């Protein structure tokens, strides 16, 4: 099965070992401590560039002092490989910017 557009099972998501992310209500979620609003904005700006590049966009909540992200493939209303791939990229970005997962 092509999992890039198909729903992943709970086991497949667990096997992806997304340390910063959890599944809540059928959505991949993560919270990153940015420490301050400007660092959060820098993180959101950088992740927006990645999202535009790959054509897959997380829901973002920027607050002081954190950024909450949610990923789901809205076309199938489920977590797909696109979400797992994006979660990995966003965790890597956070690490590069010195932002830790909450």
C-alpha cells in the first residue's frame, strides 16, 4: 500500500519513533519550548518555508513561550507518511534552532 496518501496504523506510527510527537485524537501533536516569542516566531517562519517546499502544512499555535504543532492529512482525515515525514523534519529544524520539545 502507498502510505504517502493512506492512513498509517498505530503500530506504523509507533515504529516511526517520533520522540517529540504524540498521537492525540487521531492527530500528531508536539509542543516546542521556544523560551520567548521572537524565538517562536523564528521557528514558525523556518517551518513555514519547509511546509511550502513540500506542500504539507501543520496547524500552528504560537504563544509565549512555546509553539504547538498539529499534523494530519486533511484529504484523508488521518495520519499518513506525509505527516510522519514532516514531523521528522520539524523536529530536526527545532534541534538546529536549539528549540527543545516540551
